[in-house]
């Protein structure tokens, strides 16, 4: 059973989905990745969401980026939207962040599947002290890398 279900609006979003999957694998969080379009296969989206036992959904979508909002309309579990960069980046960003009252979707930066996965891990760590410890260690590693990078400049 995946704890995180990653839905891609199209196969062309797979590299962004892989960024998320890699982070989730690092934290040993079971995940699954599928393609489902809010516009072309809305019934598939509904079926995937309503039949899933996932605790968190990550939705990767570009252009009009309706996928995260559509997912959120079928569940009360957390949905994290990842806008995909393209010719007009604001379209996907605004489609995700400008949700109507009552149907929230979290959003990360353009193409940031990695940050979406880290947010999912953060959400899952609320009730999991082991996962919280691993996330704390990850943050320490990032800080140590910055310190090392700074020292290497001198």
C-alpha cells in the first residue's frame, strides 16, 4: 500500500515525478506513480483517488494544471501540487495556488517534485517519530553541506 500516490498529468511529467519518488525512497516511504489527466481521463482520476489508501497525494501538472484541484475535490487527505514549467509558467502556478475556499491544495515551486516529496514526508512524520528523526537528520546534512561549501570557498 503506498503512503504517497504521485499522479502525473501526462507521461511528459515523469522526470518531475521521479524527483519525488527518489526522495520518498530515501525516506523509505512507500509510493506509487501513475498517469491520469484531469481533463482527458477524469473518471480515472476519480477512481485512483477514491480507491487509494494513500495518506498524501502529489499531483504533477502543467498548463492549466487542474489535476491537484480535481484530486482535492475527491478527498480530504493532503494534496500537494507541483506546477510544471512551460511556455507560460504562471498558468500552472496560479491554477494550483488559486483554489476556491474549502478545497485547499498545497503548492511547491515549478518542477519541484523533490520539495513535494519532502513536504509529504513532513506531513507523514507528524505521527511517526522515526520518520521525523530521519527528516531532522536530512536537514542537518543539508546544513552541513552549506557549511562545507562555504569553507571550500576560502
